[in-house]
């Protein structure tokens, strides 16, 4: 089950990123983290930008509403989105 933490008007969750994948896709939940594969390489923030874009599109929120809170240089990141996107987030892992 995806571990979601509610903090005021935002929810945060852990994302495990696989850069240089064959396609941009959210491939489910593993060990409490959302597994995201992106085609971008992990240089100059390109993979982070691809993760943010994919999550924003999938959760139907703007790019600015998806924030990488921790782990910008790591494969495991803490990401937050508006609380209004929580239902869509939960549907991703079912």
C-alpha cells in the first residue's frame, strides 16, 4: 500500500525513479513507494522534470503543483501534490 502523509493542504509520498527507461510510465507500488519509470537521463534535473511532468499529467494537476520535496539527486524521492489529487493518486496503485 502506498504510504501517503497528509500535511495541511498537501499530501506527500515516496517515489522510486528508474531513469533511462523505455517509456514514461507509472508502474505501480513497491514497498510503500510509487514506482515511476522515465526516459530522461539522471543529469541536470532532466529525470526530475520528467517525473514531475508525468505525475502532473496523470493526476491532472499543474506542473507547479507537483513538488520534489526531498531526494532531488537520489532515485528515492519525497514528492508532494495538492490534497485534491489524493483520490487520483490512490487509484494509480489499485
